[in-house]
């Protein structure tokens, strides 16, 4: 069974940093592009970042460009999101998801709360 | 950026009724359109891709149609487990990948 498991969420103060991880099981992450998607409390889904299998192509949403960095370690079957200069509006559940005709495999999400 | 607009925001129906959800794109996305179901506290689940292809394990009561800018998700006979929020998403022209604001299907 293909599974993605995110971790690294928690309570952080505005301006601080946090690194999220997404570990895959049942699928070889190196074969696939990956996305990060977030969902603020009571709100809809927002795509925030994409990375190609070899990391040669990376995209960000305007809302996180310059503050967040996506990366991957294919040897560890893992995906990461380094989040710097966090703001109140970054409070959300963060999901990693595999893009395949939409996004066909999702993790359960990890919650980041930015509050002083 | 392609803007996705879903309507209605909330659909109040009884079990056994037919649900019709709409999604409009601000410009053509061809059939590069996915639908997701999300229940409280859970991750989204892909139910339709390519505008009309059911994902693995999705019951036949779910169907998708449309192309270009107008799309519909139909649930032919609502079951108790279908009450949830549904999102559409285009993957034709990106970045950014964009989602609609969602339609909540609630029990009447």
C-alpha cells in the first residue's frame, strides 16, 4: 500500500522556522514529482510547492516564494519543506501529495500553528 | 493564474437524492480537471481525474463530466458516507495548480 507520512508540525512563533518531512512507503519517491499543499483552518486547499524527481524543476506559490524551500532525498524516500520567516497566515495543515492526473496519493497532514 | 469557481457553496440533500456540483474555470483547462472528496479531519481523496475518469476504488455512483471551462460532478444517489466537502482542481496550466473553493454536501 502506498503511504505518505508527514511530520514536523507544531507551534512556532512568527518569524521562526520549521522543517516538515514527508516519508514515503510502498512507493519509490525518486520516480515521482511531489507537491506540498496546505489548508488553513476552515478554508480550502492551496497548492504551495512542486519538485520534479531529480529536483531539477521547482515551483512555488507566490504566497511562499522566497520563504519556503522544497527539497528531497531520494535515497531516504523523503520530501522536505523548509519554512522560514513564518507568518500567522501560514497556520495550516500541510500535506504532501503525489501529482498524477491530479494528486492521487496524499499524506495525513501535519499541523503548523504560527502564533506568538 | 486559472481561477476555479465552485457552486453552490453548500448543497443540502437527503440520502438517496442526486447531487450535482459545478466547477468553472476562468479559462480552458481541456479535461485536465480533478475532483476530490474531503471529510472532517481527513486528507483529500482523489475521486475523479481527467474530468471523467473515476479513481481506483471509487463507486460508480460518482461521475464527472465537462471540458474546457465547465465541469460537473454528479453523485447519483447519495449515501451517508458521501456527505463531505468536494473540491475541483485544474492541472492544465501551472504553476500555480489551483483549486476551487469547495462545495459542502450536507444532510438535509
